C-alpha cells in the first residue's frame, strides 16, 4: 500500500508538471504571435479561466497562420493564369480621362493601395447590375447558368440541401450532361450539413466538385478557423456574380424568427469578370493542385459601359489584409458621407478609430445593424460598440424588417463596396473573402438609394435612449465584447 501511495504521488507530480509546462508553453506561443493585444489578452484570459479547454480551443481557432504561411500560395502570381491576365491592358491610373472627375481622382489612392497589396487590377469597361435579395439574385444566376455554353465556375461558403440548393444541383447536373464544364468549390465547414449523396450526385454527373480545407475529426486540425467565405459565380468567362448571398432557402424565403434576409449581390459583365475568374482559379489550384492554362478562361471582354471596378481578394494566405486596408483608407479619407451595413459588426481598433475620427470631423457616418441576429454572441458583442459610436456622433440604425445580411460600404457618393466581407475581425484576418470595389457615381447612387430605403425600415438609436437600456443588457454586451476577438 505504501509503495502504491508513493507511486501515485509521483504520477500525480509528473502530471502536474506536464500540465503547468503545457500551460506555460501555450502562453509563450500566444505571446510570440505578436498579434492584436486585445486578442492576445482574450486568449490568455480563456487559458487561465479554462486551462484545458482553452488550450484545445487555441490550437483549433487561435493560431495566426498568416505569418506561418501554412497556406503558402505566394508563388501563385507566377502561375499561367496571372501571366495571361497581365497581358491585357487595363487602365493606367494617372492617365485615364475618367479621373477628370474630381471625386474619382480623390479615390485614386485606394486603387493604388489595392494594386500594391493584392495585385487587384482596375477595370473600366464593365456593366454592373445591383441585385437585391434572393429572388432577383437567384433568378439572374440560374438564368446565366442555363445559358452557359462552355463552363460554369462556382464557389460558395454555404450550400444547403433545401429547395434552392436542389434546384441548383439539378441545373448543374443538366448542364454537365450537355457538355458544359462545371467546377464547384464549397467550404467544408460551411457545408458540414450537406449530405454525401448531394455531393456524389453532382460528381457522378461529371461536375468537378471539391471541398475547401476539409476538416476531419478527431484529428486535431488547424484548418477549422480559416474558412472560404467567398461567393463567386463565373459563366463562360463573360458574366460574373459576387456578393453576400449563399445558396440556401433563407436567402429567398427569410427566417421565421428573423424575418426577410436582406442582402445585396452584383451581376458584372466586362473586364472585371476576368479578375473574378482569377480568384476562382487560384482557389481551384489551391484545392486541386491543378493549374488551368487554357486561354479561353481569360478572354477579357469589354462591356459597352464605363464603370470602374476593382475586384480584391484577401485571406490568411496573403501578406496584407487588403479589404480591411481599403475600408480603412476609404473611411479615413471620406469627405462627406460614410454609409455601412454589416450583419456582424466587430471592428478592429483601426476601423473603429477611423469611423469615430471621420464623424468627429463632420462626415455623415451611418451604420445599419441587425435588430435581431442569427448569432447571439456576435449580436451582443456588436451592441457593445454602439455607445462609443453614438458618443462620436455616428448615426446607428437597427434594421427591423428582417436580418440585414448585406455587406456594404458607401463613401462620398462615388465609392462603394459589395462583397462577402463583414465589418469584423474574422473577415479582415481569418476568412478568405472577395469584394468588388466600385468607383462610379451612378452605381453608388443606386446602392445609396437602396440603403436609404433600408434606413426607413430601421429604428434610429439616440444616445439618450441607448443609455436607458436594461443594466443586464450592458453586462451581456461587456462580456461578449471581451471574447469578441476570439469569434
């Protein structure tokens, strides 16, 4: 018995030493990441309060792989598709007649920023159609696919096995049997609930379908936190779609608890479609190691309209958070107005400071946020920013008609962004995102008109009323705010 007791004590001591060494190692690892101090503190807090769970969560969700470059697609610019695309002559920023427009000229620094940070080309000959909500968006996408003659490329975060998902599946199977080349990328986490037979039916029909960063348990994986949030469709290389809508019935029918799913998408024809094509084919290379060399995929067609469009993509594989940088530059240099709509609003310190500084400088800053959300934690964390935004004179509106899923930035009536990136830390730093930055008064005015209509369906929040909210709400907001960098 005595020996058993001594042995037990030694085992216990060894386990304690291993335990504390593991904690110490993880703490050092977190600190060495040299990331956002708030995010670092949040992870350390989780680690100290919930040591074992904290360690597991950190290795699943917390490591900064942008610096470690586990995705490492840095040589992608040398691939054939980039070489082919760069053969085309797009506009030269200092020389285009379009920049005689003073408002456009004031945004040239943003174009240069995206050229340098993400090799995003500025295109001029484009036709852009704004698509509001599911009915208009799915009708346009399905019609374009129905008319496809050569190829259809699709990339989505979520595809549901529901009515609209099965309509798309049947259409893709039909076109594949007609000889149209179909390539489809779906995010493995976003499509976890998608049945195997849904995927197999597409594959058996000749659709080339691949998951982005498959996650398999119980193997400890570092991929779960880095998701492909892009929504891209390219048909025959001359028509493209990008925006906030996934493939799910709620984008068409709404949600019983939240109401309509208010969203915004774009249909683009012209030179910018080649940029969307490149984003897709780079992702295709990433998931398949297949380099697409056929020049038919890169035939740049000029539309008969003039709208400046710059497609920019970013993710943990890139050196720069280009979409966040573009937002920061646009907000910081705004002259008259900034209109934002984001379903998940968790800005980093740079964006938050830029917004407050702009408002205090006399710029009209308005933000539409959800009155109800599909994520309770994000909902309360978002509301934790309202008080300081109101104190800076920013106008806050809670959308009451449904769930505002649009990802919109509208600046000075001449610059607008429509894409997949939310105004939050995850979109800025962890997800693979894509946005269309539009430098055009006509398109921006149209988006602004829809934005003002959404304001009419929203409740305007005043600082006086906000400070009278229940004390318990304020506590929930504060707790959610602490953990928001981890979301």
